[in-house]
C-alpha cells in the first residue's frame, strides 16, 4: 500500500478521490416535494405582533423610544395602524436585529479543518512542514 502511494499513479488516485469526494460534498441534494401546511394570515400577524411586542419589552428599545418622546399608548396606536405587510416586514427586521451574533466557533472549526486537509495533502506528497522559532 505504501508503495502505491509513493508512485505517480498513487498520487493521481489520491487527488482523483479527493476531487470526487469534494464534488459529491458540494452537490446540492434533490428537492423533496410535499404538502406545506397553510398558515392562516391571522396566525401569522399574531406571531409577528408577538415578535414586535417582545422587542418593545426590551429595556434598551423601551428606553430609546422613551427618550424620543413616545409613550406606550402612542406606540400601540401606531402599531394598530400598520398593514399586515408592514407588520410582517417590521417583525422580520426585528428578528434580524435582535438575533445574537455568532461566537465564531463555526469559523474556527472551518479553519482547523482546512489546515488539517492542507497538512494531509502535503504529507501524502511527501513534503514536511517545519515550524521553527
């Protein structure tokens, strides 16, 4: 087995297998058809209004609105005047704004995997990585 990996044919086979594996990994899966449950417009608006109210209960948001001169009654009055499309748009924007930022764990894992793959390829090619001070 070791002799096969040291030949030019062995290197070609390793790179071919790596290319095939990567090609299969990035190929999108086939779409799956099925019935989707219908969502009642009132339910959607209710969920969106709940999202908006949760955001308004946030101390930072409430403090900012209070400093701008808005009281709770005025805010509720303005929310009642919004169309369903505006409510949905506002709820979507609030979801994006209130989402916690990622901790970067996924990026760190990705970097480690790329480094290991590069080191593996260099090892297969018979190259050595030396880190010196």
